[in-house]
C-alpha cells in the first residue's frame, strides 16, 4: 500500500504527471477515515453554489460524497459481469481475459485483448443499486497496454443499460501514438462514434485519469482534469451502471469512483501550453488562463518564473504576459488557487537579442533568391541563400525581413515551432497549420516568409542572426550573420491585375504571375464565386500546403504530370484531423492534408503530382492525405495526375471523378463519405508499409451516408503494388464498423495483382450491410489478373457479392455512376 497524502475528494484534485498520479483516486477509497470532516465537506459540496442532491448511500469503503468506488484490493472481480453476451454485430463479443493483477502492493484490473471487440465488463446491478440518478460522473485511472492487435478503441461506459445501450468516453490509441478522444454510443444495438476531439498524444503503458460526466443530455470528457470536449445526446436517460468496451486494445484500470455530476474537477488550462522560444527584446508571450472551481465558478491562480532574471511574469486578470529579459531558460509555473497541487507549466527558452551583423560577403547577387538588387521579386516567393557547403540549421536564431524605407521589421522566421495561415476564403475562413518554414536543400538555406507578410511594390532587406547556422561558410568566409550592410535587398513587383482569370505559377521563371500555387489560389478566392479561373503551374517542385474554400470553377493544370510536383510533409501528429478552415487566423487547426478543399464545385486537377511526403514511423500518427475534398453537391475532377502518400492518401466527399490517375498508399488510402467517387482507367498502387514491410494494407474504407449512394466505383482500373509488397497481403476494403455508414464499393472490369488476398475483403469489423446486395455493400464484376485472365474469386468472403452483367450495368459508365446529379464529365 502506498503512503496516503492528505485526501483530495473526486473533482477536487489533479494528478501529478510526474508520479503517475501520486494524488490518485485510491486515496479517496482508502483514507477517508483519517480525513477531517471539514475537508470532506469542502470537497463534496460545490463552493459558492447550491448543495448537491442527497447522495445515494455510499458503497462500502467509499469516502463520504462518493456513491460508488472500486479499487480491486479485494483481489477478485466478483462485482463485475465479464464478457457479457448478447451484443449486436456492431457491438461485438469480446474474447480476451480479465484478471486482478498486483504490482508493488497495488492491485488493479488488467484485460488482455483477444481478436474481437465488445463489452469487456459490466458492473453487476446490485453493486450499483445505490445510484438513483443519471446525473453522475465516473472517474478512473486507465493505462493502455501495447499489444499486437490491429485496432485501437478503449472506452469507459456510463448509463450502461445493457450490452447494446450505453455511452462511452473513449481513447483512440493507435500503435504507440494517438491524438483523439472520442464519444461513442450504443443505442438499440447500433454502435456510433458520435464525436471526435483532438487532444494531446495518448501513449501506451502510461496511466491517465479519465472522467466522463453525464448531466441531463450533456456529456463531457476529461483527461487528467483537462476538459477535452462535450456534446449533447438524449438517447439514454436512465442511470444504468458502469462498463468497459474495447476494440482489441489491452488495458489496465484502477480506482473507479462515481459521484454527483455537479461536483466538477478544479480546472486550470492555458491557451498556449508547452514551450516558448523567445528572444531578449522580442515580442511578449501572452497566455490566456482559464481557472474554475468545483462549482464552475472562477478560481484564482498564481504564476511564478523559476528565474525572473530570464523571464519576467506579469498578470492582468486571466492574462499572463511573459517578457524575455536575458538569454537562458526558465520554467513558468501556474498553480490553482483552490487546489495548489493542480499545476501547469510553460518551458521558456530565451535567445540573446537579435543584432544586425556588420559582416560583408561581397556581391551576393548570384548567391541569393531573389537576387540582391532585384526590382521584380515575388511577394509570395521563397527566399534562398547559397553557402559554400551545405549549412546546418541550429534550433535557435532567425531570419528577419525589414522594410527598407523605415527599417520596420515585417517578418521573423525561426527554425522550429513555426506555423502559417492561409486565406481568407470568400466566407472569411482561414487555414492555419504548424509547418516548418526553413529547410536546407543542397548548399541552400530555403526560407518561406509567413503568408501575406510581404507587400507588392515595396523594398525590403534580409538579415540572419549569427546563431542560426552551425559552421557555415559564405563566399569563402565564416558566416557570422547577415545584416543590412551585406546588401541582400530587393523590391517586390507590382501585384497582378485583380481581374485576371488566367494565372501562371512558376517557381523560378520571370514571367509568372505567382511563385506559389497558394498565391494563385488566394487570387482566385477574391474573384466572384462562379467566375472560372485557370491556374497553369510550370515544371518544378512546390513545397506547399494549400487551401481553397468557397470558390467554384478553379482549374489547376501542371506543365508535366511527373515534373510538376506539389508536395509537403504533413501528418496527423503535426496537424491533427481534417479541416476546411476556421473563422480566425490562427496557425493551427488546419488539418493534415496537403490540399484542403471545401465548398468548391468543379475543381479540376490535371497533369501534375500531388504528394504528401510523410514517411510513416512507429510512435508517430502517420495519417497523411494528399487532398481532403469536403462538400455536399460539389464536384472534383482529377485526370492525368498522381496522388501519392501512404496512409489515407485521398479523403473524398460529395462527387469526384478520377480519370487516368495514379493513387498510391498503404492503409485506407482511399476513404471518405462520397456520394459517388469514380476511378476510371486508373492505377491504384499499394506501397510498402514503412513501419513493417511484411504487412500489406487496406485499399479502401468507405463511409457512405446512405445505402442508395453509389459510393466508390472502380471501372477499368488496375490494382498494382510497389516492389516488396507481399503476395496476398492486401485487402480491397475494411469497414468503419458503424451502422451509420454503408460500405458501398464496386470493382468493375478491373485487374488485380497477386498482392490482393484471395478472400478480398477484411471482416473485422463486419461491413454494413453484412451481406452485400446488388446495390449496396462490397461487390465486384469481371475482375481479372494483370494480364487479363479471369480472376478466381471463389475464395471471397461471404459478405461480398459477385455481380452479374445486368447488376453491374449501373456502374459501367460515368454517366450511370453520376446519374443522381445528371453529370457526364469528359476527359
């Protein structure tokens, strides 16, 4: 048994992350007898608010104010119904093993997952009989455990009526990293992932304090006393009891407590947590602090710098300003007023003040882009400086751009912790992303200014700090920084005419309208919605993240399918989720796709390569779309083009036609909720999984909204593989496992290499419909080998269907596939 510190009641404390919750829930269940009545009252009753409803009788060994508790110190699971039967197909039937395990004198429940999802345990009714209201919170410590199963969900259940009806607060744990918390619900045997919320990474083999709060129709979820998200649902009203559901994820759970939902945890959150890389004399970091008590009223907080000589702290209400005074590091600690054990911190790394270097390196015209002295620089272009040998970026320092007329600083670009904002769209939305703005290419340092910082027809000069690069040489001299004296100055050219509808993009030519594709898209979004805009992109490599929203009839045509490449390394762990914009210009929240498109009808992508260069690796969430196309009735045309990534290459909605295209990836690399997505005369290539070359993958995951929608159709296409993908290792599709989506996928007259498994489709979870009909589900017609011989499909799973010629007819032409909207696109 651990030493017992002063008791902190549920909702009145926060875990100490450095001690795997030293202030754990276990103290509630084991130390109540030693704690003063005054402390109990302070914790159990919201301060400054109304008294909670009379609590149901406390379970044995629970502290006053706690309605139910379980710490597994009995050494048994006698109060739990393990692996309950009766789950509908979408709920599943778990098949793992649950035990009570003891380590270092501490007992907990551990569940080792089998191969099936389902309810692992449900509390027996008599154990929860004292809880008479549905307005309660349930808290527990949960530790995801690394295992070899393929799926990822782990859910703490409340208002559990039976195996087919419950709410779940869930962790989405994939491999060793995740960035999502989710609400699930089961209602009448139908399982739904009701809501997803981005959060910090959740890793295996670490304890987390989870809290699910149910009050009326509002459900809220917390991790380590940070509110992750809330949503409203009125499906389940009764108190039910507690349970645990998972989808093949081993875990440990301990210290479960239940109490009045009105007793909130003390909260303390910062809008800019983590690290701050500042500079002496630079802009202050302003942090908004949210602090609340157990009754949700405002709480006080304190803030202190570990070294006031490095970082000074000033507090004005809920705003805290950090000012860099000297080079060094300091930890800024925020402490809750009502619970001093609840703390948040910001690590500050402060660089010396920027000083313009007096160094001179001769004529820089041939070593700089734009060339020193240029009178026609592009406001949307990158900057580049060529060194004698490849330079090495440090993690500190900066490049700065000054307006020449008055020495006004207009932009600061740092080697780490950068972001960018694109837009606005016609309806006032922006795409903000985390993205590095510096990179080394050969001997060049290449830098992208923040979007929109440089104005047209304006003179600027560039400066670099002496600590930005390590052991660099420029023009035969050791690099000691670059200042105004060095002479890297330029004048931006006049803006293209606002009325232009035919635009040219070139990364190095002199006659283009823009240097960047996004510069042309920004121009297009300022024109009337229906006005056609043609963007011609010259050969070159364009390192960009793109954004288009609310503008129809945009055509992007490359000069060469292979030599016009738009690419970026964007991925889930860098920019969480998928987004088509926010209504404020902040450098985050813009999602992991290279190209985010929303509410843009008749977008055409032709004769180019769109590539997400992210290379999957263990411990990093590698979902990485090339394009996220979002809409309802909007249409996308992609032809004579390549779309290359690994996981989740295409995320499509509404309507799309891919003609003579290459789509490459490994896991779910074509997915979404398309009403109709046709891949005609195209190559669908499975690439080697960079995390495990022995594995294959899944081509599709369809989440079609209605059974009548055509979904994903492959016509006269080829399913190929990169060298090294094993025979029989890849399936055509796997299901999202939800009754709210339909797995509508059809292959017609398509050829398949030997990497496609004989069974064809993946059955865990089961698809919807569980057995395909001629109009819905997993289907194929006239599949063949790559050489054109009829393919033996006798080993296909029973859930799939082989179509007759008559049944395949609605999918045999693009006019038929898009018949619902009367669309007949032409090559």
